[in-house]
């Protein structure tokens, strides 16, 4: 029974541990300007982190459009603005829409120019437009009546673990577990 369960776990690891069709880019930075309500909620100097997930084929082709953005998460000052990821930390604020994505990549997969434009709707507050500008490495969000937030950000590709390493490690764990199980079974088996 244990071998059967180990086989299921190994098959699960092999099947889902390798996200083959997406490229993750992490970013970090700090808030450099915050006015109005943003200034009260998220003061200047607050760190900002998050990630973006793009379709691998689009990044390899050198251009990402609106349909190639698979996920986007912004963590700043106890708030988590997200597109798909519901497991983010802080007060969750869903993105209402992504209006425009136009990003160009070089051959190494680094962002050269581009922007992402979207809208966040908070029921108690106004509709808040925001812009990731990769030309100036800034994130700008807000409206004059509510407040404006500006942050400097740095976007870098996450270093992926190649699929071969995932497969090798999970297969090795399965074999080690099976060998251990078999050696214990035969070590203490009664002699015939």
C-alpha cells in the first residue's frame, strides 16, 4: 500500500511540478510618492514586491500582449492587489481589468520597453487606474481626488528550475523511498 501511495505522489510531482508554459518575473522597489488617502495608507518608503507571469511562447517571441499576461500580484503596505492568485498576503484587492499590455523582450528574456495598464475597483473607493511603466521602472496608481501612489520598481526574471532537475529529483526520491521500504521488509522477514 505504501509503495502504491508513493507512486501516486511521484506521479503527481512529475505531472504538476513543472510549469512549462509560463515565465515568472519578480519585481521589488519602494514607494517614492504617496498623496491623499494613499499617503495615509501607504507612506513613502514602504517596500513593494510582487510578480508577473507571462506566457512562455510570447516572451520567446519577444512581445507580450494582453492575452499573454497570466497573473499579476502587487504586495504593498499590507495590501495585495491580484489578478489570479488568491493566496496573497494582506488585504486582498482584485484587479478589475487589464486594459493594455505591451511589453517587448530582448533575446535573453529581459524587458526592454513596455507598459501594463489596468483598473482596480474597490467598493468603498473610486475606480483606481494604474500603470506599470517599464521604460521608467515605475508603478503609478490613483486619481487626483483619492490620491496618487508612485513607486520605483525593478523587474527581473525569476530563475526557473529546469524540468529535468524536477523530474530527476522526484524520481530519485521515489526510488530511495522504495529501496528503503524494500530493505526494511526483507531485513526483518522471517527466514524460510
